[in-house]
């Protein structure tokens, strides 16, 4: 049973009908938005629930005049017609729960209250589809036949993508100031995109079985295809039917060509170029071609480096966008689907493609004009990087300083008082793309007519002013260590700074400034890995010699050593350098592990709680102790055990075992009594600090001189004081 109708209400002029299932996300918003219209015009709201289990029905009952159950029978038209059969209004407005009526109802109110409108059979409303969940300014438009004169007696047709029959179009009107805002494309419903495609395709194929040449059904099949094979098969079938029938409905034919171009471009179909030329020649004034087809042509030409075509198609596209903004949709309007490339974001993409095309053609004034007319702070988040691509390509040829000064104020000045998700996304996109610029290397395989900047655009980032990116760029431009360090001290948040900046400080043999160590431990580890990947074992030669000033600095030093052993070339680097690295790693590991962990954890029974590389380090230290005590078998066992915790360190372990094997071979050539004396001397050295006077005296003794070569050889494998 549903909520009872208010029978004391005057006969409604308008019935608003919905079918719903599990729409708890949006049902209340949709029904609340109808209140101004209900107060302005005698209305009733009727809702059919096709099986909600999330509380949708309970919410609907609070707002609707009638809510009833309609068992789902795989037929959208049947469900909507069940609502129409229960309506008593003179006009019927069909809505979906994920649509919201715009507060400006003046046009539809005037239309419904004007007795002369009874002559119309139906009306199209404007539907704006949101395309970006983080930016309400990004949407595309189309027109849908949603308002029906009930005196026509018409009902919906079609199991899927249901519409009123052509008789509804006998005398229709466009209400282009009456807007429905639709967010269903940016929010997942109960069904995933794949599940929805499968459901829709099953219903569409039933209709195609009855009417295989129906162009509208073929378009719906193309739209609902959920595999590449389906898309290609149905788009070819659609174009074949389009050419065969010579479709008289030009708006439908243009929309079909547009859909064919979308699939053809995405799938790299060989027919794409022919379809594009056919569409542009046959329907140049259709917004589906002038806007959408030209947009696709711009993107295709840009990939192919066809800069002349980018500019030609781009200009046609922009003329089409101007028509849309004027409301000049042509005689047939937008009633065959949304203009996919009609959003501000798409317009920006075309403008930036044209700016880059001008740059590639060395038309610098035109490039600069577009950049100035469309500064980066006005871009949507997805196009900030594209704007910067043009800037970083052309900065040596045009002066962009003023634009970057503006960007600095917009993105790195005072933050908005209220949370602004779009601003944050745009700023983050600016930072991310600028960080990539730090790694710019001019290409070497250029065509004869190609050119690229010779160096990164650091001066542009300096123009941003008082912000971390600007100071990072100053570090990269610095020619002296003091200058680099002074700039680095101004960087507040190192979490967004490329690793080349700390690398520059290391190259100058300067320590990291204190704010550097306020970054997260994960960020410091990432820095260390990137630096080690770049420098390998050479990194230890750049480390400052002073003791760590803070726990995070100790962690940083240790991460650098871990990175160094990971990325050292254990096959090609000089043995002395590798053994120096190994000893430094052991020394750092012994100090770090005993400082970072409780002693009870540093045992074989509880070692499993440590990260893999820390377990690896513990076993390496154990191995070194074994070797220092002369237990070569234990040394081998511990090294092999370390590999179970860090398989990626196999080459290092193999190198150490090879060094042991070489040392053992040399030992076999020495007299036993000399080896015994060497062991005794080694044990004495291990008990004392290297700077102890007793060690100095021992090394001056005749006994030491006899075995000095053996001690030095053993010292190449292990140091007596590494683990003291």
C-alpha cells in the first residue's frame, strides 16, 4: 500500500512522476527541490518504488502524494506508465531521483498557467549533466522531452531508454530556462557501470530482435556496450544502417555519427577518419558535429602533431560553443543526447591544444594571447597541467612572468576562508605538474623542424613569490652552497618538493635544514630511495659528517644507507668502495636498531615484527659478529637467513660470500703457525679502541709485523671496531 492521496486538494494541473529503487543518496534532495513548483502550481507527486531496500520509500512517503510498489519486470516503460495511469494532472512531468529542478521555475510556471499552451502536445526541458564531482561548474547539456499534455493519451514506449512516441512531437515546444540538474553520471548507483551495461544491453537486444534496423536502438546498444568487441560490432552495424537508410531525422543521424566517432577514436578503428569527414560534410551545423566531432578531431590531430588541423577544428569547435552559449541549438535542439564536449573543461582543453599548436608553429603572439585570456587559475583541475605544459614548453620564447606572479597569489597566497575543493585540486595539480618539470631533460631525437626548451623553467617558478615551489627553484638555480642552503631554509613543507632539491644540497656537501625533518617518515624514506637510486653507493661520500641532531635526522641517515645498499652496483663498483659501504651500513644498523627498538624485540624469536630491511640489517650484524669471532659457518648461515627477509638484497649477499671465499683461498696458502699468530693479534685488536696506545704499541711490535699482511687482508673483510 502507498501513502494515500490528498483528495481534498483541487484537481492538479501537473503530475510529477518518478520511478525509484534504492535512491537514498538523492531522493530527498530531488523531492525537496520540487516544493517551489508545488507552491506555484497545483501539483501532485507520484512515486513508484520498484524494490528499494535502503529506506528510499520511507523518505518518499514524507513528500509524495502517492507512493506505491511496482514489482520490477525488466521494463522501464511499464513502470513509468504505471505512474501515469495513477495521475490526474493535465500535464505530466517525468523525473529521475538523481535530478534536481532548478529553483528558477518562472518559465514552467508561466507555461502551465497559460491556457494557450493546451495546444502543445509536449515540451522539452534542458538537462545539465554534472561531469566533475568536485566542480559544480563542469556540466554538459541536452534537451529531453519530459513534459507531456495528458490529453494526448500517450504512454511511454521502450523497455530501456523509454520515450513517448512520435505523436508527442506533433506540436512541441522547448522550455530552455527550465533546467534539471543531473548528477547520476558522477555518482555510482546501486549497480556498477558494468552491471548497468549488462542489464541495459539485455533489454536493448530484446528490442533489436523485434526491430533490427532501428537506428535509435542501435545507438542505445553502442552507448550501453560493456566490452570492446560489443562496441566495435554495434558501431559498425549502426553506421551501416545510417548510410543504408539515409536517415531523414538529421538530428538523430548527426548524434549517431558523433557516437560512431567516439568509439572509433577510442578503439583506433580504421574507419574513424572517413566517418569524421562524412559527418563534417553532412551535418556541419549540428551541435553534435560542430562541437563534439570537432572536439574529437582536435584531440586526434594533436596526438598526430597535425597542428594546422588542431587550429582549424578548434576554431569550428569554439564557434559551436558560442552557439550553445547563445542558446542557438538549431531547429532540432539537443534532443538526441548530451553534448559531451560542451563543458567548460572541454572548452579549456581545446583552447590549450590551440595554444600549444601556435607554440609548435612558433606563433608566439597567438600563443601568449590565449594564455593571457585563459590564465591557469581559471582552469579546471584537469587542465592545470595542460596549461603548464604550454607554459613550460614556450617559456624561453614568451614572457610569462606576470602570469606566474598571478598564479602565485591565486594558489599560494591566503587560502580561501571557506573550504574550496576545486581550488585545492587546482593547486595540487599545479604543484604536481611543476614538480615533474624539475626532471625535465631536453629530448635528443628531434625531427629537423622540432624544438624544445634547453633547460627547466625554474625562473617561472621563482616568479610565484613566497612559496615552497619558488624557493625550491631558487635552490636549483643556485651556484654556491650557501645560496642553495639559504633558499632551502625558507621551504616550509618538504612533502611536495622533488628529491632533486635535497640532492642539490648534498652535492654542495650541505646538511638538510631543520624543516626538512618535519616531513613524514614515509616521505624521508621516499627521498632516500630516490637519492640512492640516482647516486648508488656514491651517496655515502656526500653525507655530512656531523652526528644526527634529531631522531628524524637519525632515521634519515639510516634510510640513506639502506637506499645506498639497495641501489649500489654490487657487480661493477670498486671493491674498496663496496666494502666501505658495507661497513658503514653495519655501523649505522647497529646504532639505529639499538636506538629505535627495545632490546627485547631484537631477538630471533620476536624479530618478525620488524620491517623487512630492518630484519635484514639485524642478520647482517649477527653475521659480522660471527666472522669477528672466527665462526665462518655462522657468518654464512646468518647472511643466508638475511635474504629470507629481503630477497631483493641477493646480489649484495652474494658479493659478501664471494669475498669470504676469496679470503679463505688466500688463507690456505699461509703457514698454520702464522695464521694462529694472526688470530691472536686480531683478538687483541678487537678488545681495544683503535686509538688506544696499546694498539699503537702492538702494531709497532715484531710479532705484528710478521702477520701485518694477514691482518690487513682480514681487515678488508671485516673491521675490528664496527660492532664495538
